[in-house]
C-alpha cells in the first residue's frame, strides 16, 4: 500500500525514524516535512529524511494522502486546528502521541468531533534522545505499535496506518483509548517519573558529585530515561494526569511497605518482595 505523498508534522526522533523506515522500504513517493524551525527541517532534508518542507502546516498538508502528526502532546490541538481546513478530503491522519485520551480530546476540540479518518496511534519504541539527528530507520523493528481507533473510525484508514507501521517492521495491536492510557501510565510514564525523581533527588544531596562519580551500571540502567526531553515529559504527565496519579498512588503504598520492612529490619519480608519482583521480571520483561 504505497503512499504517494506523506506529510510529517514534527520531524523529530519519531517522525524522522518513520520517514527513514518508509523510504528504506520504498513505501512512499514524496515526504513533506513541517516543524516550527526551518533550520531543523533543512537538517532533515540534508540527512535525506524528507524531500522538502514548509514551516506552514496548511501548505505542508496540501495534497498529502497521509498525514503523520508527531509533535509533543501539548502541541496536538494547535496542529489539528492549523491543518483542518487544508486537508485533502480523503487524507488519512494519524499521530504518535504517548497518551491517547488527550489526543482524542484535542481532535474533538479542533475538528468539532473526532474525524473518521483520524487513527490515533502510539509506537512503543523510542529512546531518551530527541530531534531528527537521533532518528534511525530500525527504531520500530520488532517493536509494538498500539492503535486506538474509535467505534466510528474508518476501517480502511486503520488498515492504511497498520500497513505503514508494519512496513517499518513493527507489530501492530489495537486497544481502547482508556485501556491504553492506564497500561502506558504503568509501564512507561511511572518509570520515567521515577527515573527523573531519583536523579533529581540524588543530585540535590550535598555529596552529589561523589555520588555520580561512583554510580555503577545499575544506576546508569535505571536512570537512562531521565535524559529524556523534559518538555515532552511535562506534556505527557499533564495529558495522562488521572492514570498517572493512580499509578503513583499505587506505587507509594508499595514503597511505604518496603520502607516499613527496612525500618523493622524484616529481612524475610524484603526477600519476599524482591523475589516476587524478580519472578515477575524474569517471566515478563523484555530482555
Ligand atoms: N521520544 C520517544 O521515545 C517517543 C515519543 N513519542 C511521542 O512522539 C511525539 C514526538 O516525540 P519525539 O519525536 O521524541 O520528539 P522530538 O522533539 O524529537 O520531535 C518533535 C518535533 O515536533 C516539532 N514541533 C513541536 N511543536 C510543534 C508545533 N507546534 N508545530 C509543528 N511542529 C512542532 C519539533 O520542532 C520537533 O521537530 C510526542 O508526542 C511523544 O510523546 C512516542 C513514542 C516514543
Ligand atoms: O527510551 C525509552 O526506553 C522509552 O521508553 C522511550 C519511549 C518514550 C515515550 C513513549 O511513549 C514510548 C517510548
């Protein structure tokens, strides 16, 4: 299912990586980019990620059969509003936002109802780096992409977006918007918040220089994602606020239980908790 003209709004890590993957598979005719900065867009042209660009979203979407919105969550509504009057009537629109309820709300406000040709999506793949220079064609290979179509979403549009991600090497699954937001609050949003909180807390200790100097591999593994873009994560926290607050509350109860076991010198309880966690990780977590 070849795309004649793909418009990517937000040519950063995710938008750039998908453009690279589609081009590598000869699945797209022309790729038109759009972001706020002409300098970054020229960089995307120089890197061979896009063919041409326009900083005006209205111009950029003209004549595109597929529009990918890959901007931070906080910019979704404004982008939808900007492109709305200029979309080709049969264009399929999709996004890559990390929370789906907020994208559906943004579309509702911008379009006055969620269009049937908008397929909300989320690749469960990324890195702590941002920008087109960090993009690479293999990012989505053997990774999952979740689509959260609504009851009235056009089935053909869903199949087009599914085909797009499958071409990039991903496995596509579908789920409900609310379910997506709960699952991702637990598996992605809470861990990012904990990584930021851990590094921030330690960095403000008096002896922080020494702490970072002696940090071992475990610290590096656990805190890599605290190097992620702060603005992107602000937006995700605000966009998925309810589900994230629920996961933080759940975590706080368990952290208190762990604290109490240490206070009480209850070694048996600690081994019990750590073993339960190890079993869960050995059984479920990706290598
Ligand atoms: N970074 C990651 O690992 C993942 C990110 N996501 C989601 O993908 C989206 C994009 O993230 P990244 O590619 O990492 O970010 P990025 O920072 O690499 O790229 C974002 C792009 O959007 C542009 N942009 C920002 N505001 C804009 C606006 N108002 N109008 C037009 N362009 C605008 C920026 O100039 C930049 O080119 C976010 O919604 C994020 O939640 C989803 C999965 C993984
Ligand atoms: O860097 C990592 O390991 C990530 O977890 C990247 C990531 C960030 C945001 C998403 O919505 C999905 C994946």
